[in-house]
C-alpha cells in the first residue's frame, strides 16, 4: 500500500469528487460539511471497488473481481468472515481510513438481531445492506489542510487529480446550484395528517400501558425530481451542511445524506456514540434564535428523552465493552444546524479484547435514538404503526476500515433516489406528555432542509 501526502491545500471535497470520481463505477463520498476536530475533520472518497456485498433478507450476494457468489444466512455473520479475511495491522500514519468497506446498513437489518414482526410494506425494495470494498481512496484532513492518496494505485490517482484539479492552493469555486429540483413541488406522505396523529395516540396508549417509555415515529415523504442525484447532494449540502454527509451511487439507485448524528465511531478500540434527542427550529431573528435555543435547553421533556436514550446506549455498549469503561462524556450539549437546534449526548467505552466491529454492531444496531426504549418493544410498535418499511432511513452509513476503525452516521436528513423519485423521512420521539400536533410539526421542522432541497 502506497500513501502520497500533499500538504498546505484547501479544496472542496464535492468538487474533487465530481471531477475525478463521480462518473466511475460505484463512487462514494463521505464528507464532513462542518469542520470540527472530533466529528468534522475528514472527508473520504473513492470508486471502483474490488468487492461488493449485498444482502436482502437471508439472501447474500458477493461480487468479487467480476464474479458473483450467492449465499444464504445471517449477513452479519458473513460480514464477520469477510472482515477477518481482509484484516490488516494498524497503519503507521494514524489515518482513520486507508481502505475497507463503505456503504450502508438499513434499519431493517435489525430483524437479523431480534425476532420482530413483519407487517409494514417494503415498497422501495432495496438491499438491506450494501457495502463496497475499496483499496484505493482519497482522504482530506480539513484540520491540518492535508490530502492523502492511498492504495496500490496511488500514483495513478495522483495523475488523475493533478490533471483535473491542478492542486492550486486555494478553494476550488463551487458550481451553481439548480434552483429547483422538484417537477411540481408536490410532496406525498405515507401518512395522512389524521393518520399520523392516530399513530401518535396509539403510541401514547402503549406508553400508558407500560410497554415502553418512548418510541420514535416517522413519516415518509416522496416527490418527483428532474435532475441528477449528485445535483441533489450539492443542493442539500449547501442548504444543510452536516458533519456526516454521504453520497453513495449504486447505479440503479443513490443515497444522499446530510446527517448530524454519529451512530458509532471506533478508533484503537475506543467506541463513541452521540445520540440526538431534542429539537427546535432555528429562529428568524437573532433574539428568536436565542429564545428557541434556551427553550430547548430548559425543556424537561427533551432532557428526559435524551437521558432515556443515553441509558439505553450505555446498556448496549456494556454488552461488548470492558467492565467500568462505559461512561457519559457529555450528557446535554446544544448543537446548531442551519434549520434546527439539537441536544446531543456523548457516550464512550472500550471494546473487550476479542470483540470486533461486527460484535459491536450486533449489540447496538439500530441506534436507540431512532427506536425508543425499551428497544425491542419500541421496534415492534414501529413495525405496527408505520405503514412502510424504513429501508435505509435510521440505519447507518459510513466506513469500516481493514484496520478495525469505523465511523457510521444515523441515517437521518437523507434522500433515497430511485428512478425519478426521491424518498425522505423524518420522525420524533413520542413520550407520555407528547402533544400530537407538536410532534407532527417537529417532523416538518426536521425535514425542512430536505423539503427545500426537493421542491425549492
């Protein structure tokens, strides 16, 4: 493996991706749209994987060097074998990703971990898991203004980059955005307004019966678009920059994500999760902005929701982390995004020796912030009350490196683009004192950037 380092450059990841990687087979871009040493430092891109892993239910397909192998079984167990096969020692440059798997784990993979009902309609019909394995990648360190070309084709990639980018030491100018992506501006939902209110009241009934403390309910929107998936990505990152953005192109469908929430990060055996609970819209004036931020921080309801999920995440991490190592690093932190405020917690732990990434995923997937508590009963209620399968929404997107590092987001603020149709979803945590009308409005607040992206 060769690593070529280029220092002292400021470049826009999306522009490099568009000029060098986008039109090649199975390109990916994991972009940090908000610069932060902890969760906004790196952007990574690549193309032309040497292996692809797809699963649907218990059917698994592995395409390696152009040859397809079909298997039947639990996809997590198959992935465990794959990662063991490609495992290598820690790289000497301390880079988070020097090759490995990039892609998504759909929410519905949870059925391989727990026995769950199968009620909702799978109308989008995408793979439950789609990971592409890459040996050659381009990584940007936004904090140190460095780029790294990594892999056995590093020299070839370097020539392509120099030809297309010239590596001038200033920002590449962004191209103009499409003003409107929607054909008619019309959105459809998988719920009527009254149907969503009814689902919230049913969830509150289950809470009153003692089945759960909270559950995340969501509604899915869809609309027609008339532009390319990458144009959708560029518009979304312009409207709603986020630390865990992603563009994944699988040919017959694409995934465009601008998520604010980290699901799991693993570095040198240290695990971190950052659940989000608590949302307010941004104000139209500075004084209204301050008022809404203060209201969120003072809200006992939102704090209680976050604390419940922190307890759930601590329990999940405790299954695979060393005794006494799981701790709450930060309980309630306010984070600002272009359209909303969120309150966020940070929980960390140290993996047991002998436990790996797949063990961690099986212990924690899907993230508790988008299920509810207790998790299994909350997932049963989600399957009952939401009319369509969540598919990729509230699953996870990111990378797993050959060295054992991992960084995955929670799939929120995300488009699934299939044909000319864009699907996107938004939800919120329902608790005993939830007001149904306010909860419905919260889904619109969370979807604001996506609605603006899709309809202009």
